[in-house]
C-alpha cells in the first residue's frame, strides 16, 4: 500500500509490508519511532499514525537526514506536529544545521496552529451551541403599520397623470 492509502487507513500501517521493509532497510529510524510514539500518546492511535505518515511523506521532497533532523528538533521542544517537522526539516535542508544530539527544552521550533477541518460536518460538530434568540422582524412590521397610504392622496395622484400616447 502507498502512504496515501495508509493515511486513510491508518490501522493497516503497523502491520504493513512497507513498514517492515523500511525497518529492515534502516530507513525507519529510532527518531521515527519516537515521533510515532509521542504522536500516538498525544493524539491517539489513529491520528498519531496519520501524523507519522505525514512526516514520512516529507521523505519524498526532502533528504532523509533533513527529515530526521526535523523530527529530532520537533521532539526536543515537545512539538508533536508534522508541520513543525516539515519547517525544521526544510530549515535543516537549507542551512545544513547539525542534528541536536541531546534534547533541550528551549529550542527555536515554532508551534503552528492545528490544521482546520475541511469537512463541514466536522466544523459544525466542534462549534458551541448557539444560545442567541431567533431573529425577529416585529419592529419592521410596526413601521409598516404606521405607514398606511392615505386613500385621498392616492386618488389625487391618479387624476394628475395622463395616459401617454393619446392626442
């Protein structure tokens, strides 16, 4: 299965052939395992696995050492986010900064806001209940009652107009 398919079926990832092959080849490092464990701890098994897969997809556009450096940097400041890993990996790839060897709690990683759901049902489900009263147009109805046309002025107006097109 490809990573894109596994992202939508994260339960299949732990026993996947791709993971076994990556572990055997040494491509799935201790840093990957540490990120996955931290992501599952903070976001749950499904969301944590999806976050790991997002990190693994970075390997397609960045060198492995940059992605591993991004993982290490993010973990060193407690930022368990694929977005932070991506920012740090790109920073490493462009600056070639050394990989931190010991975790420090005072890093320069910036926490990004969580991704916003794009499914309208998820957006609505997370909104608080609307306790405002329903809107009313009663005040406008009052204005209409006050402004009743005068029947006398309507007949005078009708006499002043002459039909057009008559000689």
